[in-house]
C-alpha cells in the first residue's frame, strides 16, 4: 500500500504513483486540497480540514492507535506549517482543539517553532536581504511580488524560507507572489492571498492549484515573461466587481 498525504496532484510524486500502479499497489490518497485529482484507489478528501495533519490525528484516534510524543510532535508540526503558524483563514476551533490534544500528548510548541524558525545558517540573513531587495508593489498597493532569478541565492535557502509571505505581509497587499526561476525555461510561482481573493483560480489558469488563499503553479517561459503573465492574471482576480 502506498499512502500519499497532502498531495493533490499525482504529477508531484515524481513517478511514485506510476511505480505503485505498475506493481498493483493500492494507493491511499489523504488530502484537504479542493482541487485534489482523486487519483487513489482510496481517496479521503476533507476540504474542511485546515491541514492534512488534522485528518491523520482523527484517523489515529479512530484506530485507537497510541499517540506517542514523537507522533504528536510531527502532527503538530504538520498542522503548524500548513496553517501558517495558525494565521491562515482556514484555521477553525477544531484546529486548536487538535493542537491542544497533541500538546497534551507530548508535542512541544516552543520546540517546534524553534526548529522551524530559529535554525538559520549564518549567511541566511544576507541571502534574505538580497531577496527582499527585489520585492515590488503595484501602483495601487494591492499586489506585491518577488521575482528571483536562478542562482541569485542558494536553493537550500529558498527551500527553508517562506519567502512568499514577505510580499503578502505588506499591509495594502491582497496577493503576494513569489516567482522563482528554475532553469530550463521554467518558473515556479507561489501565490498567497488575503481577504476574498481566490488564488487557486489564478494558479488553475496555468495548470496549478492549491487552496483559495495559497496556491502554486509552474509555467514555461522567462522570468520576466512569466511575471507579466501572472501579474495580469492576479490583477484580474483582485479587480473590484463591476
């Protein structure tokens, strides 16, 4: 049995799904993304869950499986990261009830936060400064974006930082965008929204997806060209209704 969690698109498995199907392995698909493609032999999709970690907690409780401190810490981390440190609009009272239960079972919120946010390499702040110097804001202040050319900063730094949250944090911004040049004529785009803007629809136009407030896609083209395409789509999404 192959179990995939928080993976709405089988293309992201880099061949794992194809290998599983070739060997007649059952695929269990556990996810909370509304655009999940339901590619599993068994599909458990709960779009009301703030994080897949919530679903796994409920599964363990239903199975009466032991909730060890290690398991509790990992599930707490999954929920913590998937909700933007409990800051996103998908957080519900149930999210906090589960987080409380995980804390009682041995998860240490301070240790989780320290491991996630206080383990920067010595040169990380310099890379952060280089990156943030490229943040741009639209004339009306509603869109903020960061376009990173390939090689500007190390890959390990980009993977460790939630850079898209910096443009999103600008007070007037309704959408924050991170456009990351991958090389080979491709650009990875991360979108984060505030308010009523649905960036999942924006990402879907380019073959991507995710949530209403957080979505990703990968687009073929130059960094400059893709940036213009994405900004045009985002402008349409944040435009006031006529």
